[in-house]
C-alpha cells in the first residue's frame, strides 16, 4: 500500500477517483464537483489480505456511480474478490444478473473479473476486504456462485462477521504491531466465508454445492489420468481448493482422492486393452499414469481377477 491509497475528507473527487477507480482496479466514475462531494479511504495490510475502510457523501441530486465493464477488465487483469461489510448509508450493487441494496451490517461478495456497477447513496460507509482469487477459492467452495448475494446484517453470523471486520481494520492499522504466529488472516476469512455460505445455502443447497465441486474435481482427474505426478497437493492446487477440502469431498463417498484416481486409471487401462488400443501392457500402464509395471499388474489382477495380458485384445 502507498500514500495514494489514502483519501481524507477535503481531498476532492480526483484524489478519490485515483485511489478507487485506478488503484483498486480500473473502473469508471462520472466526475463530480468537489463542493458536492466528500470521501475517505484508508487501506491496511492484514496478512495475505488488504482491508479498507471507505465512506462517501454526496450533496444535491447527484449519484456517485462506479462501473467496471468488459473493456476495463481487458485493460486491467486484476481479478480479486472483494468482501463488503456495509456500515452505514446505502450501497447498490449489480453483478451476474443480480441487483442488491446493502444497508448497515449486510455482507456481500464482489468479483473483479466480471462486470459490475456500484452506486452509492447520499451517504455510504463500508469495510472492504480484498482477497486473491486463489486464496478465496481455496477457502470458500462455490464462491463464484455467491457474488452479488446479500447476507442480512440482522443475522447472528453476519453480526459476527461485521464485528470481526472492525477488529481486523484496527489490527491492520496498528503501527508496528507484532503479528501472532497463527494465520489469523485466513482464520478471519474462514469465519466470513462460513457466514456467507450458511446464509446463502440451506442443507439441500449446501449438499448440491459439495456435489458440484466433487464432480468438478473428478472431471479434472479424468482429464489427467496420464499425469503420474498427481498427488493431494497438486490436485488441490489444480482444483483451487485446500487439501483439507479435497479430502472431505471424497470422504463423503467413503474414499480418498488418490484411491478414486487409482481406480479410474485401472478402469481406463482395462477398457483400452480390451479395445485393442495398446499392443503392450507397458504402454497401457504408462499411458494411464502408472510408473511401476509390476505394481500395475498386481493391482489390475486384484481388481479384476485376471492379468492385463489376459484382457488384452489379440493382434489381427
């Protein structure tokens, strides 16, 4: 963060425009005379996150409106997620075909990688938490479908999330503060994510969400059956989820990611041998990610009761 991140009351519209419409990401806002406008912006680091307090007031019948369209996204490839915690006034937001109105205490998610419109009421105040796409996806399953959904500030979890945001701003602003060893930034993100997921997904919807995520991971693995380097960490990274989440997804089916992958490799190699796609067992084993031929043969026979040679389609 630098000095240009900060806006103080009286700094004027141009300073605010640079700090918000260029420094956060490339957006557009209609110019406004300084006499009708006042705003403040402060930004602090909070571990892997950036956390901001923003406010604005507009006099007369003018409206402060910020847009990010396809051309802006092509010009500026930043694609973080923003977690908004409304603190006062009103904020209007449109994205992904949804339009919501935020009031004090409400939470929502915004995606920089998709077009959006923000419009601020005569007064507006919020805390914004900026989270990288990779980190957000690793902590909140199905986050892409949760943008522009209002979490009612009157619910207990939203109140917890709002209070936590206040504490994180104070900690981020603490000059020279010694940070504890515990990863409190990701712990805070887990609480905010839990509040949003709980509010937006009932039991059936949550199960559907887990099912879609599991299906996505399985599709990824089926596309990479030949990759002998896949392990838990590599799979989680490719799927943009944590290793813990990955293991939980497969545990719900009574298996593990590697056991499921091994079974699918055996199934695919058996089909390929039966179809005559390979004339050597070694080639089939290597094509489906097996490094050790003897281990492959033993596992194949244990699974199907016959050796790979016995199912291989003969020449001619």
